[in-house]
């Protein structure tokens, strides 16, 4: 849920509640005031009638208008307290119930007592109350609406530094050398956030670089002892008087050392690619490189009975590092050769937009997508380290190429879509 | 043939010296920057194996020194770094070849032999082995003076064998020599090449020199 939605969820019911309570009380107060006003008018009528009787000794004429009625009723009572009341009278003409405010009071006409009644219609007052209420409510609603909209705009503006920081964090990459660039803000909370983010990213980057450096250094340091092991085995195996058992042992050691050495080299390569040590980007003639590579493996493919079908466009240039292009090609093609049947086929397609290699081969046991992960491999044989595809993936990642690996119709299909290839 | 091995790792330089001495090379070793410079000052070598990460100084400086003095010593850089920059800088400075650790001794030996062949340009680019000869300039193979048609990989394989004659070469070393690292560990490919090469040599004149050594690899030998 968005912050503003959460905020609105709380504030809107409160505002509506306050609105209802205040409008009801507003109505009641207003009504009260107007009734009071009406009562005052009735008192003026009363005074006029009493004055009229005192001056003329006659009762004034009764009247029966729509909004004011006066009539008299003789009474035996000599004392009567003024009485205010409200009554609802059904109006036949207009088919509605109208409210009237009335006053009953005692009039003394030369010893003859009458109860005088003056009624004034409340209709007008009601109308005025309603009108005032409507106008007021309308103003309040408009005000609220404006407040609501301006809140949204204001909030969006206020949260902008936050969004900026978030975006920067999203684009942040450990391996990238450029630091995170946070927008300056004068809001203390965001300042604090930015400081923390800056601190964290710096720390993470530092740790990551240290880890990478460690991997690389460790790999380097491993090279020399590995070289010694391999060379000593080679020397030892030259000996003429080795027993069959010796040879077997030597062979196992040799294979393990060879595998370790390949593993180490691949890990070193991965570390280097991720460290962006292949920063030198040029326009690589991918067609030429691919053809040259395939020619190099011509005999090998022939020996294994592999049929290679080529659909390679000429002069396809790709902006990338030359060494990485070679590694990319060799890893994909050698995979297609290794994980193939004797007498199988390989299709190699290259256009300015994409590079696709498909080959016959056994069905993979796991999701093809997972094979991009490190040490994910199909076979347990020593000739597969499970790093080839993850090297390919790492290379495509740093150049923003799209890579997919599918197994369809008994064929493994690896496809790379270049996003910034340029025509020759 | 005199070879200088500049390598701070004693076990490694011993192995290299051991392997190379069998091939009629006399090897000297230097373990640090200064002793290397000293040896170079007083001797000429056919080939210098140079580790560029040395105690006491940068190995590339030694290379610069050699080139400054306009010496003809062949230089093969061996490095644990396997970094492209070093390779390019090294070759630009005039090194003849570059090999990264860990390497097969047979590979090193073949590279040294190639460097020395190129240095001693005066006609002797033909390698003889019994009734077989390989002209490394014309890339021509003959058995009893009859030419043998070889494919490119078969030729590379034969040259590798001849350079390491009478030594056991592991299948791994052969695979890496022919196709580089990415085919390493995959031996069924080399089998076909070796079978074809052996057949061609046999057909040409009973030159059956490729012996399979059980479990280990192959040996190119007349015995």
C-alpha cells in the first residue's frame, strides 16, 4: 500500500466523521438562532396587539395569511403565562406539512379575557437554514477536495528525494566503479536516509571489492603451486619403471590437478570479468571471429561426425571487448560440441541482431535457466566444470545482451540478442 | 643450446630444467631480479624463460634491458597472472611468446623449440626423426622423402610430438595444445586425430612412432 493511501485511509473517515458531526451541530445551532429570531418577531406582534387593545379597546382583526395568522379565543382564565410552541400543520393547497411557530398570550379587553394566538410560518427560516447549510457544506467539501489534491501534489514533491534515492539504489551495482549519486535534500529525515544509504553502499562496495580481490589473489597464488604439481607429475610420468598401479595413481592425480587448474582459471576469469578488467571495448568483427573459430574446430567436428550448419551474416560488428567476444564464442560452441551425440548437428546463426547456436544433445535434467548458475552442470564427468555458461552469462550481463537457453525439439538452443550491435 | 630460467619458485625452475635438459639444452636458473640481470650481463642465451613477477623487481624491466642491449636472446614470458595486459605489454616489448601458469612442460618445451628454431634462421628449420622430417617453414612432412598430406591439426599434433620426442605427453597437454583450454578434459576428440595421424605415417613408410602409454597419454618414439 502506498503511503498516501494509508494516510488517506486514516484521515478520510476522520474528516467525514467530523464533517457529519459539525454539520449536524451547525444545523442545530443555526436553527436555534433562527427560532429565537422568530420568537422575537412574535413578541413584537404581541406587543402591537396589546397596545392596539389598550389604545382602541378593540381586538384587532383576525388574519389568516399564509405566513402569519392571528386569532382570538375567549377564556375564563384571568391568568395565563405566555406560551411558545411549534406545530406542524398540513397545508392542503400545497400538499405538505408546514411548521409554524406560535405564541399564546392573554389579552384583556375591558375585563373580557381572550387568548390571543399568533402563528408565524417557519418555512422561510427553514429555507434559509437549509440554504446556509448547503452553501457552507459545499464550501467545506470544495476546501477538502483542494486540500486533498494539494496534499497529493505536495506529498509527491516532498517524497521526491526519497524516490530519487530509491531509484539510485535500484540502479546501484556492486561491480560498478561509479559511486551512488544522491540528490541533495533539506529534509532532515531524508538527509539521514541518504547518509545511511551512502554509508551502506560504500561499505558493501568495499566489501565486494575486497572479496573480489581476494578471489583473484587467491586464484593467482594457487596458480604457482598448481604449476609445480602438474610439472612434477609430468616429470614423474617420464620414468620408465613405473608399475601399473603407479601409473593409475599418477593418472588420477594428474586428472585432479588438471581439473583444479581449469577450475581455478575459470574462477579467475569470472572474477576478472566481474571486476570489469576487460574494460577495453571495441567494434569486434563477430562474423570473422566466429568463422575463424569454427574453422579451428572443423577437423574436430568432422572427427566426431558432427554436421555444422552455418548461417553467418558477413560484417556483423559488436561493441564489446575482443577477448570476451572470443571467450563467449568458444564457450558456447565448445558446449555445443561437448554435449552432443556422435553424428549430431550444430546450427550456428549470426545476424546483426542475434547470435544463436542450437545443437542436438541429451535432454537436460534441470531447468535450462538454472544452467547459467555457477557449478550447475548436467554431467558429473570431469570435463565439465559447470562454469562455462555462467561465464557466458556474466559476459552478456555486463554488455546488456539478452540471453536465453531453451531445450526444444531435442535441441539445445542458446540465443543472444545484441542490443547495441552496429552494422558495418 | 643455453637456456636461462628466471623463476623465483625453486620447485618450478627445477622441474623446467629437468625436463628441458633431456632435450640437449643446458639450463641455468636465476631466482631473483638481480641475479637474473647479472647472469644476462655475462652470458648469451638461446632462450630466456622469464617470470615477470619476481622478488626484487619487475620481470618486464629485464625484458626491456635485453631489448635495449639489442641482444638476440629469445624470450618466453611465463606468468601466473594470465592477464591480457601483461601479455600484450610483454609481446610489444619484444618477447617471443607468452605462457601462463600452470602449463604443461611438454607445451613449454615445444614453445622453446619453436623460438630457438626461429632464432637460428640459418636454414635449419627442418627437424629429423628417423626416416621422418618436418620442415617447419614450409609446413611440410616427409617420410623417406615422400610427402605426407596432413590436415592442419594433424600437422600441429606431429610437430608437438616431434618437439617432445621420446617423452610421455599427457592427453590433457595434447588437448590443450590443439584447442586451448576450453576443450581440456575432453579426450575422445584427440583419439581420432591420433588414429588418423598414425595411419597416415604408417601408410607413408612404416613410420609407427606414436605409442599409446596405458592410461597416461602418448609417446613419440622409435623404441
